[in-house]
C-alpha cells in the first residue's frame, strides 16, 4: 500500500529523566564535561538521594548532572548500586 508506511511515533518531550540521563551518558557525558574543580556541583549526598529517589529530582540537579562528567559518574554509580540492591530483594507483592 502506498503511504502505508507507519510514521515513527512522535515523541513527547520529556523532562530529563533517570533513563535519559543514563542513555545520554553512555554516549558522552562521562568524558565530555570535565569539571576538575567541581564547580557548582551539588553535594554527593544529593546525587545519592537522587539515585534513590528519582521522583525527588529537581530539574536543576538533573541538568547539572547532564553537563558535569564527575557528577554524572557519581550519579550513575549510585544508580547501579541501587539497582543491584533492588534486584537482590525480590518483591513480596502479590
Ligand atoms: Zn558536578
């Protein structure tokens, strides 16, 4: 059928989310934004709680992570830790 090719679904614009940050990070964040002086960086605690509680993420922190390699690396490390923890505890829901 002519014209029957399905168009790619239009993606709605989303806020930077955990997944987006990680996906972008895989491409380049971990190296492209060196910030040796850690200028404007949130405290490590904040990166950790962000990984623990993505819903509490503030846009400014996510934006910072997306343009700061050291913070991105810290954040993704916390995130991996958290996922490993979640996986080791099977959900007890029925
Ligand atoms: Zn930073």
